[in-house]
C-alpha cells in the first residue's frame, strides 16, 4: 500500500511539472503574451537573479524590470477589483 501512495505522489508531481513546462514554453516568458496574460512576476524575478549571478547584466536588468512592471500591473488590477 505504501508503494502505491508514493507512486501516485510522484505521478501528481510529474503532472504539475509537465503543466508548468507547457505553460512557460507557450508563453515564452514575455512580459505579455498574445492573449494579454502576464508572465508570473516571480518567474521573471528568478530569471533576473540567475542572469545577474551569471553576470549577464543586460538580461538581468530586462527580467528584473519586467518583474517589477508585471507585479505593479497585478497589484493595480487587484485594487480595481476591490474598488
């Protein structure tokens, strides 16, 4: 029985990872996709930090700026929903 529960846990985790890969691959992690949806700001921030530590300054600045902009847009939209 324990083996079955571990197998299902791995299967569920695999589905989440697979879903994440398809979402990020489809969006290209641009600041806005063709559908008007924003890329997750935490993913943009993470990519900016990785580029920074790789000393790729231009990409680091690009991703960090997009992260800040995306987060600001998200917060403005949330405020509009509550008004």
